[in-house]
């Protein structure tokens, strides 16, 4: 019996990693598969070959399946290929499980996503579902998953209703910043300053990425992300071929994966504040020098912009 939920896989030039992830997809036999591929740099013949070898991997579909393809002719880069690819995915389906070529899921990841997509399909308090728990490894819950303010993109799922609010350019950021969005989100002044600095840099185009914009989107919508109590997805792409994950010795690289078994759902949609505090300290809070430097110049940001008050759709604090 094939998986009913559509799966979207994003690929580029790593055929070995793509093969490992695609084997996991093959094992659940999705009825709908969406394949998004970045294109090669036309001046790099070796890259052209790797791109073609990677695309050949995902042609080996030996089960009944509706296959949709969105292949770029030339290189678009992480920021524009991921965002445009997700635009295309959610133009074709109302919900999907999303995997990049370096995100290796456990066997139970797909059914975890499928059950939660159905359970929270029409609930605006939930913006996404993630299979990653590497950022708060010591967080616990008596249930199979909990809710976090943090969106994580190493194996996730969501709905068109969320993605259609996504804005790659973050045009709402100046208004949200001046109107106090981060005061509703942050659990400390350090955290508030950290995210003000990061989102400000993303708004100004300093990063070639798409996921900070999704973090901002979820916060703007007042939505939470479901995170499992065990790690269901491992990032296997930490090497010199990665875009942002280059250090093989990184503590988040090749993190062990487990399965949940029968799901035990929490009775309430309430943010796990302790887990979020752990996430900030474990994944972000080590950059305190950058935070303190940002504080010094923070008072000068956006002074020339006259903005009206902003109110969150739903407060994220549980």
C-alpha cells in the first residue's frame, strides 16, 4: 500500500546521497512524487555530469506513482531553487513531505508526517511538522512529539495554507521588527537580539538561503512546529560538497535516527518552552559576541521608517 501523502525531493549534484534518500522514499511507495532539481553551471562540465547522474537516480521508480518534475536548466542556487521549487510543489498539491538530498529519514518518519498533516490540516496554530530533534537533544515529553516555535528544515512537512504566506524578500520584516514581533517570540534579550540580527541580515540579502524566511513566516503567522521526541532525520551532507554544511566534525552531522512506533498525541497545542530554550542555547546562543555587537548598533536600526503597530495572529508563548 503506497503512502497517500505527496513527497517532494530536492536534488542537485550528489548522486550518492540522493540514492540513499531515494531508497527510503522507494520503501514507502508514495502515490505522488514531486522532484525538484537545480541545474548545473554551464561552464562546469564536471558539475553537468554530476547533475545528470543525480537525476538518473530518481528515474528508477518501480511502483505505481504519479511523478511531477521541475528541473532547472541552469544553476539557480540554494535560495532561489528551494523557494521556487516549493512554490511549484504547493501549486500542485495542498500538503507535502519535503526532503532534500542530504536528509536521511528513519522508516517511521513518513507515517509520522502523514498522521500529523491530517490531524492539524485545518489548525492555524500549527505551521509545520519536522522530523529533526538534533537542536534540543535532551528535551523530553510524555507524548510522541511536542510543539516548538522553531521551524527546522531537515526533513519536514507542511500545507499550502502556510506556504502561500511565504515571502522570499521578507517585505514585512521592517514593520514586524519595529512593532515588537520578537518580543512576543524570544525567551530572553539575548535571543531577541540574535534573531533581530539574523533576520535583518537575511532581509538585506546577506545569506543565500530560504529557511530563515520560513522561520519568519511561521512567527508572523503565530504558528508552531511539531517536533518528535526522538530524532527521525539525519543530515548526511556535511562535507565539502555542501552549501552550508561543510564541517564533517560538526556535532549535528550524521546524527543517529530512531523511530516512534505508535503515536501518542499531546492533548493540547502548547509550546514546549524548555525545549525552545535548549534549542537557542544548543544551536544559536554560542554566538554571544555577535549578539552583543548587534546590541550596540541596534538602536540605530530602522530609525527613518514610520511604521504602524503590528499584532501577532496567535501568540507563540504557551
